[in-house]
C-alpha cells in the first residue's frame, strides 16, 4: 500500500510538473510579443527591448529547470557576425575621413541628371547586385553613408531612400548561394548535397526567380512611394541647420563630465546648440515654404558641388581602397573556396587592424566613437533571445505544425500546398524571428518529411520554398534581417533614424508582394512546367 501510494504521488507530481512545463513553454509567444510591443511603440530603445526579452526567456528556462550557465549563454552569441560588423564599422569609419562618400554622392547626382527616381533605381539596383555576392550587412554599411550624403546634396529625406535600398539588398541577397546566411546554411548541409542541391543548381534556380521578383519590385516600389514627399519640406539650409543642431547636441550628451575641463567643453557645446537654435528660429520666421519637385538647375550646381565635395586625403583613400579591395576579394574567396578556413568575421577584423596601422590613426577614440555599439549589443541580445526561444521549442513547434498541415492535405494537391505552406510560414516567421536558426531547424524537418513514405514529397521544391521565404521575409519588419538593423543604426548615428513602423509601412507590403511573386514562380516551374530541378 505504501509503495502504491508513493508511486501514485510521484505520478501526480510528474503530471503537475509536465503541465507547468507546458504553460512555461507556451510563454515564448508572450516573450516575443512583449519584445515587439516595446520596439513597435518605441517604449524603450530596441537594444534595451532585446536585452529585456532575452532576460525574460532565460527566466522562463530557469522556471522549467533548464537554466543555462553563464558560459553557455555566452556561447549562444554569434561572434563571427559581431566581428564582421565591428571590423566593417572600423573600415567605414576610416574610409569616411577621405571624403570619398561625398564624392560618390556628387557623381550619382550627376549620373541621374538631377532626377530623383532614376537615382533611387540606380542605387537600389547596384545594392541588389552587390548583395548577391557580398554579405547584405557589408553592402549596407558601404552604401548607407553614400546615400545619406547624396540625399543631403539633393535636399531629400534619407530615410525613405535607405529603406528602399535595404529592401532591395535583402531581395538581391536571395539570388545566390552566398548572398544570404539561410542560403549558405542550405548549401552547406551535407544531406542536401547528397540530394543534388549544390552551389550551381541552387544559384541557377534562385537567380532566375529573384530576377523576376526584381522586375516587379521596382514598379511596386514606385506605387508605394506615389504620395510620399521625398523632398524635405524646408530649404536645404534649414534642414542642414536642424541636422547640425542634432549632431552637436548628441556630441555634448556623450561627454561625461568627469573633470572640470570636460564640463567646460560640454557647456561650450550646449551654448553652441543654443546659438544655432536662435539662428534657426530667425530663419523659420522668414522662410516661405516651397516644396521642390525637381532640381532643374542641376547642371549649374555640379561645379559648385564638386568644389565643396572633393577627395580630402588621396593618400588615405588609396590605402582604404587597397585594404577594402583585399577584404572583399577574401570574402569572395571564402565563398567559393571554403578550404581556406577563414571566416568572414576574421577577414573583417584583420582588414580593420591592417588599415589602422596603415592610416597611422593617432586618436583611436574618435574611430571607436563611430562604432555602432548599440547595434552590436542589440545583435548579441537577439542571439541569446532566439537561442533561448529555440530551447523553449518555439521553432520546433512551428516546424512540427507545418509538417502536420502538409500531411493533412490530399496527395494530389500535397506538393503545391507544401510549397505554399513552407514559403509563407518561412516568410512570416523570418519577419518576426531570426531567419538563421529558423532555417537551421526547418531543414531536418523538411528532410524527414520528404523521407516519410506516407507523404511522398521531393525535397528540392521544399528547400527552394524555404530559401525563398526565409530570405524575402526579412523585409517584413525592422528586425527581420541583420541589414535592416545595421542600416537603421548607421542612419540614427547620422541623425536620420527611422522607427519600426516607418520601416513596416514600406517593408511589409514589399514582403507580401515579393513572396507572392516568388510563390508563383515556384508553382509555375515545379507544378505547371514540371521542372524536376
């Protein structure tokens, strides 16, 4: 009797523990939703929101008895990505000292003949082509300073142009096996290689589909921007004055008054801000609002712009171009010759150190001030959050539910429905959570699904649907892709930050349209034309 009672009590305890574990496991939706509420309504900075979310996810793990150690949490951070970001930030910070970005802005202005939409299309197309071969983050780190300076020259609002660029960067990155991290994960998988998914076949099929997506994206972008005022509603002098006030105020706020001299400098900067605000008020009183439609005097302005925006340090420019050229060449080499065993993060770090030595930087702190520390911390917290949510079985739950839905479809419609489901689940999930762990989790789910005799589905269409959805879904929200966050961070440092909702209003419709085109391409080639891939 005593033994039976003990067994019954133990069974009840196990049942209560299992029920408690299920309630805690379901908390991943609450945690993810809470992070998005903080970011969408800008209650706190997105970096702090990611840190609070990761802390809540770790607390949920501790409550189910699966508390990770500090060393385990540190291992969850993807240091290769952080190293890539840090190294490229150092390279771009030194590069900006040469005046090269200003010079490029004037050349792009000259090439577009003073017309805004040809210029935007040129920038977006170049960004898409580069991101097909370079990492998306690297492309945006090189393009963002050029775009901001160009918009300042044309008196445009840089935020709309930057959002358009980063959207096309994410689209272009889906075209090749090395353009986006999910594609790299797919091509690197040994089981998929045995199924015939290699670099050439993957790139050939995806490239054709993404070209079709790009062709339809440009007119849709023009439609989205139809009623948007790309020009600033104030004169360029007032816009520059507002921006100068913002930069001086940020500089003053970053000074910690640890000594009497630093306090004096901070007071001088704040006094300068007050003087500039007084000048701004006077200009606003005399300003008659005129919204420019097109710079009709672009030919007369070219000479003046060339005088103001020229290369300031040609020797440093040669050094920067040499180092950056070697770094980009090594990126390509790493993509096509994996046997060199040198990761992208190490390449960027070595390049940054090499350029620091060549440039003979005396005041290292000035360069460090230009590093987006908030962006780096955001990614570190996001890696911990996503790994903790994976431990709470969020991604596994999405994969299992997708497989169950596919199995429930009649056999004659199963392949078409599987492509649609995998495509849209991947797109929506990648717009909300990091697409890297999602792709890594979905690959074995799809492999097992294809090997199930009751399902009888080929693996290749499912993998291409996963790749298309995971890459294009990054345009759905601001934190859907790494390039989005990096672009927003650099723009914020220059005084042109854009919010979650500003990105969402443009990015989410573009995501829906591009995913629809991608889905139609998959269905037309696989179901309609019967391509065996």
